[in-house]
């Protein structure tokens, strides 16, 4: 089975059923999505909202003036 066919088979129905009849694939996709979201939020905080990152941006703005 190709990777594309596997990915397209996972989220089939609105009721949360998978194409193969068990919900393991849907659960795996959900967990990967949740973990990916948390990693995205952590990266956003680290590179944008962290105090050290804000200080770097302030220093760059001060040097431009």
C-alpha cells in the first residue's frame, strides 16, 4: 500500500469511523495533530514571545535608528 493511499484512507467518515472499521488510525492522526499543535505553539513562544527574543528585536530596532 502506498503512503498516499494510506493517508487518504484514514479520515473517511464524519462519525469518526475509519475505512478499515477500527478507530486506531483516527486516534493516531489525532495524537499527531495535537502534538504538532503543541510543538507549533512552543516554537512560536520560543522565537517570538520569549523575553530574550523580544529584547533582540528591540536591539535591532534601536540600531536601525
